C-alpha cells in the first residue's frame, strides 16, 4: 500500500522535473528513473547528508555535497522538512559499488510523498553543491539545472567566497578543498598517458585539468572518443578536489564532472571534417 501511494503521484511529480536532453537518450532525469527500494517515515537526520526512516535504515543523500559551514543549517532544515513525513528512496541496484557510501550507508535519492525531490530542494536553495563519483552519477545532469538557478539568484553558498564558483584567479591557494571552476581553455597538451588542459599561459602556476587518456573513451561524443583539443578556446566548468600539480589542478575522471555553459550543457561536437 505504501509503495502504491508513490506510484500514484509518480506521473504528477515527473511532469515538474527536468526534461531529457535530446542528445542523451539514456540519461536519467529524476529519481523515478531509478528503482524504488524503500518507503518509510523519516524519524531522524543523524548528519547533514543522512536520513533515518522508521524501519531503522539510514540512507545517504546521493549526488549532493554540503559545505562544512552549512552542516548545522542543513540538519535543522531537513529535520523541519522531513521528520514525520513519508518518503520513498530510489537507487540504482544494478551495480553493487553504487549502493553504499564509505560508512556502509545505502545511497539513494529521496522523494517525499508530496513529490519533493530532497536533493533538488537542497541544491535549488544553495545549501549544497551537485556532486558525484565515477560509481555514483546517475542524476547529476538534471541536478545541474537546479544548481544553475541557485547560482544565478546568488543563493546560499553561491554568495560565500569560500564556496562560490572559482575562476583562474580565485582558484589559487584552494588546495585540498572541493571547488567548482569555470574558465576558457587556453591550451591542451597530450602525452603518452595523460592529457593536460590548461587555463592560463603558464602551466607551472595556472589552473589545469589532468585526465588519463583512457578516460576519453567514456565521453564517446558522436561515436568518437573525446579529443580534448576540441575544447581549445571553449568555456568549460569542472568540479572536484583541488590538488597541487605545479599550480592548482583537478583530475577529470568521468564526463559528468564537466559542464558546457556556452551550449546549454550539450557536449562540444567534433567538426564535420573531424579526424583523429
């Protein structure tokens, strides 16, 4: 009976969630594209990214990252909005690695009985970044729409210099932190095993993206593996942990880390005469 209630509102909720991109037929666009694995009433919010339901199970809010300074605010908000409310937990159970976080909590997307997607709610208010990993990236692209809206409205973390989107100047000295960076690609250097995507004239101090060459096959743009040289002079956005490699650097491990602001997130396509 509890699961049936979620089926009843599914069609209604789906109408208000982002539509699929025409270029990506198989991208999930809402929690309803995943499997409903549990239904229960929220009884506690143990941490900023965890909820506990009445059967004792604890679930990790997948695909969002809460800034440290926002932990108390988010915990208070989630308790106010969710405790005592019935929710459905949606997850991808086809891959075991996607099911649990490092603390052995099940990963999942949360929909309330009134159709609120909890992750989208947090992101749309600037209370969380969109986040992912190579094993957990099912609903990243639709969540970016909510993040874009919050950033344009300058809500929450998007007004905080510590957390707001960085450029080539403000990314300096952010080593060891999670950041969202946007800039224009100035050059691309290809070596035997690695590709270096540079955003300044001095690779020894300016920001860069580093990716292994075999990551290119994960992009598969128009039946071609990615050649990052098509990003030359393009604006791209990336998120991840900032490391020191000469200057600040973020590792690119999978396609969902990258956004394309100039084209509404449609990946850059090779020109008609493209040759590898």
